[in-house]
């Protein structure tokens, strides 16, 4: 007898997915078993709080040694919970993820915040500013004065301005320059001939330098010639004059030159192969000659190598000597007084000298030279004790001062 096979007994054949590449393997791999296992583990964690296999026996089982104590008591009927309470009840045993809580720093008793510190400093400043005065309450004069002061409390207290010190106050006077300069032996009332001549020579050199500086300034000034300043020429007349000066012969010569240039440009022909080869050989010969010369010069320099090394050593030694001299000069300059403090430089005194004809034969006929007060002032300036100054000239008026009589004054008269 033919047996009837039900549809349930028929095993459905699983469709074979594509396994062509890794991407298809990953896409069509069957992970239902893994998902079921993970879901079972999650359910255990929700109900119990952890996996059963991980928990010890003490947490899963309990040993009852006391027995039932409430056997005789009336068992209260347990009512089922409300639906809303069941919904709101936390059925999961997994502990909730706590948000990160900021730990407060324990500063202690003596900690003062920045804000309170600033406020306390302000209060201290205010207390310092407050002027506390002690006065006698029975003194009538002081009480009257204090009452007048209280009436004008809205007025600001007048503060004394600080005196601004000059910048030269920090410049120390140097001891390098002597307080008193000894005069030259040639400045004596009865000098020797050699001393007098040497002093005359020094004075002459100073005057020559002054004259050279004056001439240099005059040469640099723009000097306009009288001819150009007197005759102002018209540009149109100049153009007409230039055109008239050009002769017809010059025009013809220029035309001929243009024709020659055009003909030369037309007569240029293409170079042949032989000419090009000749030029190549010429350039190659020149290049070889230049290389030969360069090698020859290089050999000469190699032969002169010890001499070059010695020259370099000498240069280094000279440079070191120059640097040492510069450092020494800078050190000496630092000790010397400044030539300029403030706005004006230190004045240089002129040499007090008499010519040979002006020299006196005796002290009775001696003519005094120089000024002691001026010498003292210049000495103080040279030693940087005081700042040099110049005489302020009176400013001239741009326009002449006009005087007129007011109308009110006229009416009064």
C-alpha cells in the first residue's frame, strides 16, 4: 500500500546561498545559534543579575534548617499588583549605569576662594584710604573747620603730583675726566718758543677743520646759476629751435642708413652643413682650451697650497687682533663720559692763545684771556654732572605787530 506522506514530514531543502567571495560568506553566514545563546545569557542577567554558571552555590541554593514557623498562622490572601505598578516595576536585575559624578575637592577649613581674597584686598585698601583724625571735641576752632569740611564732602581730595625726575639722574658722573684741566705750556704769559709754536699749530689745525666743514656745507647747498634763473625759456620755442637745427643733409644720411640695414637683412642666407660643422669644431676647440686653462690654474693653486694656508692663518690672526682692539676700545669708551646728555652735545672750549706780537713783557701789561666761570660750567658738563644747555633765542614775529585803538576807548575819550 502506498503510504500517504504529510507535508509536515517532508523536510524542506535549505537553499544554498552564494559563497563566491568573503563578502558573500559574511553576508549569508548563519548566526542564529549565536544569537539564541546571547539572548539566553541576557535573559539570565535580567532575571538573576548574572550568568548562572558564574555564580557560586551559596547564591543559588539555600539550606533550610529551621523549618516553617508560620504554619499555624492564617495565610493572608495575596492580591495581585496593579497593572500600572507592574509596568513601572523594574524587572531587570542588571544594575543601572551610573552617570559620572564629580568629586568635590575637600579644601579644608582655612581655604579662601579667589573671589573672597580679591574682596578682602579691596576692603583693606579702602580702610587704608580712610583718613582717621583725632581732635579735641572741646576745641571750637577745629570743630568749625571739621564742619566746613563735612559740608564739602562731594569734593575730591587734592593729591600731590609726583615730581618727574630727569633721565640723567641715573647717569653717574665719571672720574676719568679731571675736574681741572691744566693749561698747555704755550699758554703761559712768558712761554718758550717751542711750546708757543706747538700750541699755535694745534689752534691752526682746529681752524682748518672748521673751514673744511663750512666749505663742505656750502658745496652741498643747491646753487642756481644766474643765467638759468634770469632767462625763463618757452618749451615751444625750444622745440622749434631743435627742428630748425636739423639740416637736410642729416635727413638724407638717415634715409641711406635705413636702406643699408634693409639690404643687409635681405642678403642674409642660410648656413650650409659645412659652415655649421666648422662652427661646432670651433666651439669644441674653445671649450677644450678653457678646460686646459682651468686645470693649469688648479695645479698652480695646489702648488701654492702651503702659501695659501699661511695667508689664511695670518688673516685670522689679524682679525683676532682687530677684535681684541675693538673690545679694548669699547671698554675704554664705556668708562669715558658721554659726549651728549639730553638734547645738546657738550661744548668744546676754544683754545685761549695770544699771538707772538700780543705777548706781554711783564705781568703789568698782561692781557687776561678766558673765563673761569665758563671753564667751571663746561667742566661740569664734561663730567656729566649737569646737562648742557644753550641760550634760547627770542622768536621773531612772522608779521609785524600792529597797534590800533578800540572803538570803546575812543568813545571814552
